[in-house]
C-alpha cells in the first residue's frame, strides 16, 4: 500500500529550525493553523461554539503551500474542512472565532458558521463537490476578464464520488480554464476507508479529461511548497486546468470526536507529523518558543475579542405584502410570437449588457436551442452564446460562479424536467450565498427552461416541476404567459436582478402570439408598482368569479373565460401571474371582495403546489369573507405520451368551464 492508503514510509528526522530559515513564515503559518484548530476543539468541548468543527490538523501544509503561491486577484473555494484554507488565505482569527461563536463580528456575521466562510475572494461551502462547478464558473470569468487570475478549489478524496466534479473537469478542460483542483487525499471519507469507496487511480480520473496532474505529500512539505508553486504558475501561464493530488493524513476525527480508526494507527501518524517533529527538534530553541508564545497570545486575544462581541441578530425579512387596493394600468406591447419575443429580448439584452452570457445545450447556431429561442444569437454575439455538454449540475454551478464575479449568466435547461439535476446548485449554492456570506455577495444567475405537456413527450419531458422551486429564500420564480411581453420581462429582469431567478417558459406558448389587445368586453391591465406585474383581464361588467391561471394555462383559461361570457353569461375576472414567487394574494383583494369565488388553475400536480399556496393565503388573509375556493390541477400520475390520454391528465378549457359552472350555479 502507498502512504495515502495507510502504510507508513520511513522519514528522516526533521532538521532544526536553524537549517530551515527560508521556511520561517510557512512553518509559523502552519503552526498558527494547528494551534487555532486545537483551540476550536477546546472551545467546542466548553460549549462555546455552534454547529460542528471539522479540523484540518495534520493537513496544514496544504493550505500554506497553496496560499503562498497565489495573488490577491485569485479566487479560492473550500469545503467543510476549510479553517486552514481560510487562515492561510488571509482570514482573520477573530473573524473565524466570532463566526463559530455566532457573533456579529464573525466573518459572515454568524450566519455561515464553520463550513460557510467568506472573505473577499475566498468562499467555502459544506456540500461535497458542489463548489467545484462554482469554482469552474469563476475560472471562466477570469478567462473572459483576461487579468491573469486563476481559480483554486480544494476537494477531499471522498469528494471524487460526486458527478459534478467530473462534469466540471470536462468543461474546464474543453474550455481551457485557469482552474487548479487541489485534492487533499487523506484516505478516508468521514469514517469510511478509501479502499471501500474509490476505484482506480485518483490522478488518472483527471487525465481522462486531458488535464495535467501533479502529486505531492505533506510529510515532505518543503517539496510540496515548490510543487504547488509550479502548479499555480502552470495554470496561470497556460490558462489550463491542473489537478494536484496531495497525500496527507487527518490526525483528528472527521468532526469533533467521531473517529473509528484504531488509536495505534492514528498515533503512528502523529509520531511522523511534520509539526510534531519540528517541535521535538526545536522545543528549546528561543525562536520556536517565541513562535509558540506569539501564536498563543494572538489566539487568546482573538478568542477574547470574539467572546466580548455582540451576538448575531437575525436580519429583517422583507415579505412583499399588498397594502390597500392595487392600482391597475395598461402596458401596451407589440404583438409577436412568444418565441420571437424571447429571441428579441435576449438579443437586445446581449447588446445592452456586455457581461451577459448565454449557456446551454445545443443553443448555438445552426440549431438555436430545442425550441429555437436562441436561433442566430451565437452568430451575432460570438463567444457569448456557448454550447455546453449535457451537464446540468455543472452548467448551473458555472452560472453561479459567473454571477459571483458580477457577470449576468443566463443558463438554459433544455427541459424543465432536467432541473432536478441542477437542484443542488439552486438550493444549496445560489440561494444561500448572499445570506450565509453575510450579505456581501449577490448571485444574479438566471435559469430559463420550458415546462409543461400537451406535446406527447411523455413522463420525463412533460412535467410542471416549478412547485419544487417555489419558496426557496432569496430566489424568485417568474412565469411567461401570452398576456405579457417576454422581451419586456427579460429586459426588466436584467435591469433589476439581484438574486437567483428561475424563468418558466411553457412549451405550448412558444408558437402562440403574445398580445396586449384585449378581447371585447375586457380590459388588459397590470399592477402599476410591480416589476413583474400580474396581468388582469378585467371585465367591464360586474363579475361572478375570480380566476387565476399560471403559465401555459393562460391560453386555456382565457378561452374558457370568453366562452363562459358568450355561452353562459357568466363573467370572470382573470388573473395571470408573471411572478410566482414571491407572490401575495393582496393583488386579488378587489376581485374577491366582489365575487367571493376563486378558481385557481395550474398544469402541475396540486399537492403542495402554487395553487395550494394561493388558497392558503386566501384562507389566512380573507378568512371572514366566506370565499368559496376550488382548484384545477393535473391528475396525480406521470404524464403519458399518448396524446388522447395525456389530455385527460391535464386541465383544459372544458374542465375550466365546468368548474366555473359548478361554482357559480351551485
């Protein structure tokens, strides 16, 4: 077995400090990290820390080697075991202790904790592998900015089980991105040996993507320092990714005290640890004693400062609530096909916003996307409309990385059903960054995707899954319909975006016309104060029923409303939300005050859905009004491919008419 898998190789005694003068700063930094981690464990035992503690004791020289080779403009991404990386990259001791004590003085104001640290160009996240696509996105940003910066990401050998890592390697290599992947190979994933979890050779995994590799270890740390400097220089000079494996050993438990390894096995590695050997060789050296005393004094002062600081406070949560009656105005826009309006909106925005880029599968010419929404754009804006592999997780993560750097990435997911493959990047990364990094960053990334059935595409290409993305804090979900201009929506979005945004485009709408010309007897109007206003087909006569329809159901619902008016003399007030989340039912107040009846229609399945949320808000807000509520949703089953039975699964015009008749005539 190799050192990485547990066998101990002989090592000469560590030379005394007098023979290591050129490494004074590196040794002191490693010692500083070691002492900090030990103090954190002590504080945890005293009950003074929140959450958990994943220490890097035994691995300190990896962080030191990387940080000493970097420049201020470089970006660093770390993981749950990131305290050493944070300190080596310039993070303050008091900020670290304060963060883990839940203090306002912490690096992220007590919001992120041990696993989620941020300082200028340093980021960490506790999701294994998920940070690699984000680091790849920053590498793409660095390449486009051409300022010579690189992106570095730390992973453990256990992370090599995550598919997002390989999606990112593929794209980083194909696009020649300045990305350094540092794999801290400590041979164990939490409590499971690498012999049980890892097949094949670690470095060969990267080489399969045409990525150069290097290999070092922390026992020969002077060579590691030199090797890592050469790796950083290679990435910077060649704008190419590189994978650097560093064999090391985690001397402490995965987290706090959950260590199942035999004590004698761990002790043997303590006996050969570089810092332990240095202490043995130099404990009587005045310089060593000065270092120890200086580091411990610095730690004591940082702990005291953190303990004295005020506790973190929960920030105010801004919940949109309508106060008073909504004001409705007309907003005319040109009549055009929805797909052409989307194209126009993207084209005009690419001209206006130079940091806007489009990423997606098959979106370049001549194909122009599965539904032709990006047709011709890659020819007009070369290098800013990019085909990607079938890699939804990496694609969304690269968008997150670009957004962190101030770009405006628009990521197309070919079918809404495939959003499930990108969900981790949405929920655990994009949505969390601003809050857990102390409100110091924004992630203005856009995911746009077609949802819905009625095309005979079957169970995995016909779903309406937007309900799974509603309610994620610090995100917004928008929805196209035929009564609001997609071109206007995208322009307004790029002018105002400050958070991750999901835009739902229904497949059946692409070939339909969007128009601001209302049918006879109705007025098309919009909320005056909203950036993404709800559209309203308001009848000129008193109405019997309030109807809310989402997305592609706008066509079916409007047809039903017109037939009810013409055939049954039942008058409906129709609302078509453009923003699904956040959504406030105050927009319906005037209408419900008159009708006292509400019918909500959506194409997705009803359990825990947008329609459920609307009805729940109505029940809470208008509890004394006696509003009769009903919803129409898809059947609780997978969507069949056969068109005749697909139609039976989804609500349509006839079902809306019947539901309205039942409610008004009961």
